[in-house]
C-alpha cells in the first residue's frame, strides 16, 4: 500500500454529508446513531447502552456543522438547549427516519471500553447479539424495515403511522 493511500482522509464524513443532503432534498428526516464514549458531547441521560440516536434535521438543530472531524450543533432536549459535539468516527449510522434508507458504518472500539460488548442503539434497534465476541469489521449492519405490515405499496398505512425501520446486525 502506498504512503498516499495510508494518509488519505476517511470517507465517513463525506458519506455522512452526502446522505444528509439526500435526506433533506427528499423531505426526509436525517437521524444519526452514535456510539458514545468520553469524546462524545451529548446529554448523557439520553444515552442507552452506550449509544444515542440524534435527529440532525434543520428543524431539530441550530448551527449544524458537518465537518471532517466533528458534527456540531445545538438542540433542545426536554426544552433545554444543549451543545452537541460528535466525533465523526463515532457515527455508526445515518438514515432517513421515514423509510430507514441510509448507511451504517463499522463501530470503532471505544478508548475506555476496549474489548467490551457492542451496545444496542437507542431508538434504532441495533441488534448486538454476538457482537462482543466478533471483531469490529466482521459483521455487516443494514437498515431493514420493521417486521409485519410495514411494507411499501399502495395499501401501506400513511408515513406517520408506520412502524419505524430498525438497524439490524447481519452476520
């Protein structure tokens, strides 16, 4: 491998920006699932099993910056404005709330919890079965529709009444 290839920047921030733009262009609500560690600045009371799902839509955020190193914005949680700062490497998925389309990324081992079991994502339904025993890059994570009655088609319920799509770890 050449020195240039080793020094190339991560594609993750570019893919996040592209999918954010796709969501907003199509009227969808972009959500990110974040693996929380000490480098992530989010309201800890909303973190479940080491992860949090954040709405990063224009309506839900203020001063959103999708940078190469960090995603930064202000948002209200229970009526209180909070400053959010997420290292891009901690984003494990970005997807449209309405249909679950998006992209999942490999999880990066947390500095303080190396070797611990991979947690489940709050609100995104990430299955962590067997994740602790597997290497970080060994599993593929895909967004799949919720089971039973959530199919697309003319007889489907209106978008607001459908069950939310979930993230599922595929072995």
